[in-house]
C-alpha cells in the first residue's frame, strides 16, 4: 500500500563545498529510482565558502532541488526545523550532506513509511570515523540522559531521522523552543514509530563542524530541555551539607570538652571551601536554566531566511522569518 506520494529530503549544509556535488551525484539515482515524487531541500546555514553558489547551480539544473539560504549561521538544529517547515512531502527525511548518513537507506525508509510507521529513528550500529573518545562520550551522553529524563531515548540515535506529514505538522506548530533538541522531540512526540539501524560512513570530504565545545554545549542544552533533575540537586546538596555541619558541630563540641579548644584551622578552611564549592555549583546550574528561560521569553526567531529558491511564492511567504 502506497502512503507516501511525495518524499521530502532535508539536507543541512554548512561549509560543505568539497562534498556537495558528490552528495548530489550519489543521492540523485536513488531518488529517481523510488516509486514516489520527491523534493530535495538544501538548507544553507550561513555557509562562508562556495556552498551557496553550488546549491544555486544545482537548483537551476532541477526544479526538484530547492534551497533555503539563512541570513547567517543559526546552527544545525535550526537548519533541520527550517527544512521541515518548508517541506511539502507526505514523508520527510532529515540528513547531513557529508554522506556519513547513507543515502542507500532512503528506499528502506520509504518502505517503512508505507508499512504505516510515522516516526523512524535511524540508529548507528557503528561510527568508525568518530574515534574511540567520541563514540564513548556519545554512549555516555545517552545513558545519562535516559537516567535523568522521564522520556526514554534510543541510544546512538542521530540527526538522521524520518517523519510523516502528521508528526511534521506537530513540529511546525509546537516545539518551537529557541534551545532545541530535535532528535529528542522526534522520539518523544509519540505516533507509530520504529527504528532502522545503519552503519555510518566516513565523511566524503571536509571536516566535522561540531567542535568539542559545540558538542558539550549541545549536550548541556539537551539535558536542560528534558530534565529538571539538576535543579533538584540543590535539595540533595543542602541535605548533605546539613548533615556534614551537624557532624562538625558535634565534633567541635567534643574537641572543646576533651581538648579545651575547637577544631583546628584546617577543618575550618576545608568546610568553607566545601560549602562555597557547593554554592557556586548550584548557582551555575540555576544560571543555565535561567539562560534557557531568558532565550524563550525573548521569543526571537529560530532562523531568518535571506532567500528561498524554487519554492512557491505562497509557501515562501508562509514560512518567512520563523
């Protein structure tokens, strides 16, 4: 039974001049071979290299290639949600342009859609190019997130995912936070979902755009978005500090009676340092949450579009500067 008449492929692009032509040459035969119409939506996330010119050239060659140019770099998450906003397909596949997400999976994704599934999480079985440290930290991130969150997330799920039109409408109308964790939104909105395993390829060219600092920031935002447990640490630390203080008081009284003098200088310094460490740690956690709240209160647009190529005029107007 055919449920997907048109498939939208959303591709996030940031300084990928070295790989764009190869990506297009690789994905085009696969899209031409599926039993559905398609559109290929590239989202230029403020690239500073030749990527915009290459994308415009591809769009001139085919009306099925559509390009969204951001006014500046807004980040990978914003690029993906923009592609979803502008998509018109019955099914949507989000992936990267570096060919680490295998385009060969698209027919399998389409078959899974036609089986009635509405949300498909693509789960990595291996990512040799990432190295031991990155694979280890990625696995640790999901284990921690699942421990502190009420929602269970598929471990090693990536930004390579697929959704049908109904979940896409939910993401278009809701989940419009400035601090986003899109792959978690996809897994938490419900609907009939499943997973497909894949082995990540090596990058076809170029380098990863996620630095260690960027990955750390992304991980913190994800945990703040899906757990309030860090805020509750204040109560736990307060309880622990209270018990420690009671023990110190008992110890000081004992030393006063037994020795005739209170605890020494070292004890005082250790306690003060410990208490201030706990205090500033908790202030840091509260500050992170306040930063998230402030960004939401401002209600600034998730992204601004400089130009949209090969889209219908009414669609451009509807999605302008979201």
